[in-house]
């Protein structure tokens, strides 16, 4: 324990948000103390860590999950709650994975695109998780040039037998679904879902616990011990394991030699309005989640108690916003002018982990220590797919893991100084292209 010099984090509270104000049941998992031994220890209690814990515990392994703050404290408990088939980096994935998968790459990506939906639905049903899960989504065009992308997605869905779950809408069609004049078309998808992400995560943690997993909060892992018998060390405890999975996304500072400069924070802000009453039905009668086609997009949906939840405009400099409500109100009023002046009850922000080529980073730090991170803003479904892939890998089936691990993982030299400026420039460039298309 002598190598551990960093002080433990002070006991963290949840970020005040609509989600933390409406969670089903607060967690009170113990701080890690003393010495434990398990098959797999997982670092990080977001969707990646918790979903992996459920998968591994369902396979009969003894699992420990160690979270620095509270379960669901990071992006998992603060996101837009949209469960969509959009994988970050699918174009880059197709290019890179095509090198190993050849002609099968399109089928591989298509299966991957929807696997997270199945896992979430099955888990919600099996463990009785109350998380306001609803079906229905619009990918909305803000100008005519956006329609080509939506038409291509529609045609692929129809070709692959998903025709009953998708439809293309023109401007009038969108207006019959949303009380908004902003959009000139949309792809409607009833397989996509939306939900209360914090309640899903906490429900999954309870499921893992029910399967025998040990869960610790307020227990920052300060060091990973490598070797034939790896271990994780916190300020007051140690867990020995046969394998370690690092699932701390953009929040961890562990293993800098290998991982520093590979993942960068972009700050995203979200607000929820006061409950809208009858107006909620007027602006979104089918209770659909919506995001638009831009590179830096806005997204919105209703909450179970009829508020508008609205997010957008990620800040790629990595700096937090001072007044999220003031930044997002113009977007709300542009989308729904009938909400002019609507009270904002909750506002919060959170860092999402962005990786340069947008391909989730899966890999090994040593023989028995693994990592999985970086969904670049598309992590609700993806983290559940990754939980399954990591559980397969840790139990000996490496096929899907190897397909991801073979993709290049871009490391920015002087990442702490250059990473976010490079991201900001990249996004500025994409936004410029966006204006021109
Ligand atoms: C504003 C916003 C909106 C988003 N909206 C959507 C959306 O609508 N749909 C979608 O698909 N995706 C969305 N995302 C992305 C999605 O939320 C994330 O990709 C996903 O939650 C990442 O899960 P994770 O478990 O990998 O990371 P996180 O949820 O960030 O969890 C990492 C956890 O690791 C813990 N940790 C870190 N270091 C240590 C350590 N040393 N010891 C112990 N624990 C540690 C942290 O405390 C944290 O709890 C959004 C993200 C943001 C920020």
C-alpha cells in the first residue's frame, strides 16, 4: 500500500438534476475497507461497469464493482436518456473493421447497432427495473440536405427487414408528430427508445448485487496492481482478483502511460422545464425522443411527469458552462415557440468521453487487466453492448473484443494540453462543413 499517495476523494453527492430528484431509491453501498478476493473487479460504476458486472455475475463469476463516487454519478446518470441505433464512429468502424471482417463488416455493424436495445429491454423485464422506458424516436432534418442520410438509413432498415419499425416523414409529417415548425423531415423509428438512465443504472446495480456482486461507493481506485494475481487498491482497501476491468471512461486518471491522451472530455448541458401539463401532449403527443441531424446536435424528449428535457451544444473545449439554462433556452424557444418563457426547473452538465476516431476503445493493459471506454456521446445502448463483449472476453470468447481491439486507438501526444484544442478545431471544421451542406 506504500505506493498509494493520493488522498481519497471526499464523499461525493449526486449532481443535482431531474434524474437525481426522481431516482427510485438512493444507494448506500459501503466504502471499500480491508481485503477481498473475487474473480473480476470492475473500476467505475457507470453503465459500462454495471452492465459488465451483471453480465459476468449472470455467467456465475464473483464480481466486485468499485465506484469513486456514487453508482451512476458520471455521464450514465446525467445523459439525454435516448437509446438509439446510432453508434459513434460507425463509418470509421466500417473502414477499420473491414480489414479483419471483410464482407461481413456491414452485418457486424448492423447487429451491433441494435444489440444494446435487446439487452436493455431484457434486463428491464428480467429484473423489473422501473425506468420510464418508452419506444419511439425521430431523427429530424433541419434542412433538405439532411434528408439523404435519413433516406439511406431508411432504405437499409427496410432492406434488412425492419420496415415495420421505420417511416420517412416530410415536413407535414413531422408537424403531425411534433408541435414544431423547425424540421423539414425525419426518420421515425419505433425500435429506438428513451428512458430514465439513472434509474436504469441503479436497477442494474441492484440486479448485480442480487447475483452476488460486491458493490462499493466512495472508493476511488488509486492503483492497479498488474501480474498473475492483479488487484485494485483504494485508500482503505484492496481487492485481489483474477482479472480487472477498467471502466472509468473520461473520469479516471489511471494507467497514464498507456491511456493518457486517448480520451477527452466534452461538456454537455441539459435542462428540464417545469411540468407542462396539457402542453406536453400538444408538443409531443406520441412521447417520442428527438435529435437532429447536425454534427453538434440538439436533442429533446418528455419526461414521465411531462417536462421537456432538452440538451445540446456540447462544448469541446472541455470547459463547463456557467449558465446552461441561458444557453439552451434559445434552442427550446426556436424548437417550440409556444414554450417562450417556460420556467426551467433543473439544469446540469456532464463530461462525455470523446475519442478522436469515435471508435470505442477496448484493450488490455496487461495479461489480466482490461479497459473499455469512449462512446463519444452515444453510450446508453453502446455501453450495454460493450458490457456483453467485455464479459465474453473475460470468460474466454475474444472474437468481438478482438475486432474492436484491432482498430487503431489514437493517442494525442501532450494530450492533456492538445487534446481538447484539437477536438474543438475538429468540431469547428465539421460545423463549417455542416453550414455548407
Ligand atoms: C450531457 C450528456 C448527454 C448524453 N446523452 C446521451 C444519450 O441521450 N444517449 C446516449 O446513448 N448517450 C448519451 N450520452 C453518453 C453516455 O451517457 C455515456 O457514453 C455513457 O454513460 C458512458 O458510460 P460509462 O460507464 O462508460 O462512463 P460513466 O457513466 O462516466 O462512468 C464512469 C464512472 O467511473 C468512475 N470512476 C472513474 N475513475 C474511477 C476510479 N479511479 N475509481 C473508481 N471509480 C472511478 C466515475 O466516478 C464514474 O461514475 C450523453 C453524455 C452526456 C455527458
